[in-house]
């Protein structure tokens, strides 16, 4: 078999490259071809994955975080070539959904890749872009962009919680209109999370019932609340129990349209800025094959 290992050298400091190199050696020792390359910037992972498909590789293994996985998923979507994951990003929410984590040894991951057991998973789409976990709008999107655009000294959930505290001080609750199979909703909100997976921000369970293979978005809509209420809700988000709060609505739909009458709003997904309103999201059912335990 021909494996292609793609490493984001920024993820996990030196640990990403070390883990990928160890996996490469284990695959080669098992008698397989394993080529390793480093990404050089935004969009590079997508282009390299497309080149690997053209070269006839049997699997693309990604060592990095959700943002790098998003790029490669866009290249592999709709093809028979599976994605393998070596989790080494800030949050690793997509890997966690599949039962993987940063603590997994290269030996365990190599065994998963060699077993060639695949799952067919859904992708979220907006235009020609895809996402794996949760598309965020409103407060959580601003927190995500705060983390994305700054070099913070903390990572993962701690970085997201720090961003929450900073963004909360100046946040203005936007008026947003939503359309989906549930009908039309308009109002002033704290956030709307369109989920293909249950967590974001490093295990924050914003949509605890979301699964990436049911052909549905699970949308968590939180109406405008006081800033003190936001802080009180945070521990509940970590456990996924916030969905019983009276300000929270949980909706499902295979598509959703967002618009904001006053000004365009950023939407982020997989730790990256994705698009601005107005926009339409759709589920692409079972479009991505993933090597999983």
C-alpha cells in the first residue's frame, strides 16, 4: 500500500513531526510505502492531498489539527481514498469524535492505519468549502477568531475559555435570521452552532447529540442572555447540559440558511474562518472515508 503522510509542522511544536516520522517508520517496517511531506501555509494541505490522489496513494494521513484536516477533507471528499488522523492540533475535536486523542501512541495509530477499517462520515458544506465539526456564528465565532488571529501562550480549551472572557466584555448581540427544515426564526442571539460533531474548542460539548453520520445538522441556538448568564452557562457547556437552559433551543435540519440584516457576520469552523453571512449550509452525507478504530 502507498500511504501519504502530511504534517503541519506548526501543530504541537516538534511533537507533530516526531509522531508522524515514527508512524512513517512503522508503516515502512510493515512493508508499505510511506511518503512524508510538510505543509508550508494555508491551503497547502489541500493542494498536496489532491496531488497525492493523482499519484495514486491509498490513504492520506494527516498530522495536525482540525484546520489541516478540513483542508484535506475537501480534497478527499467523494473519493474512495480514506483520511487517517494523527491528532496534534490545538483542539482535535474531530479526532475525539472518532475515539482518538493526542495521547494515542504512534504504535496505536499505525495499527489503525494498517487495519484499513473505514467509516463513511458526513461533511458540512458551504459553497465549495467543507467543514468537519461545528460552524459557529455569533459569540462563539468571535471567540474562535480571537484564538485564530492571535499567538496565545495557551492552547485548546484553555485558549478558548480565555477568548470567551476577552470577547464577552465588548460583544454586541446580533440580530440573525435562520431558515431550515424547522421553519424560519429571527431574533437577537448569543450564538448559533451548526454541528456535524458534538464538540468544539477542545471538548466543549456545544451539541452533545450531534453525530457525523446521521445526515443532519444539530443546531444549538442560544438567545440573548446577560453576560453573567453566559459565564454561568460555561461549565454546563463543558458537560453538554446547557441544552436544558430556557434560553437554548436545539434544532435539526439537513440544511440551514443564515442572514444578518445589519451587517455580515463571520462564521468559523474547525478553528478557521469559513465565510460570512448570508450563506447556506448543507450536509453532504457519508462523503468522507476515515480510518478509525
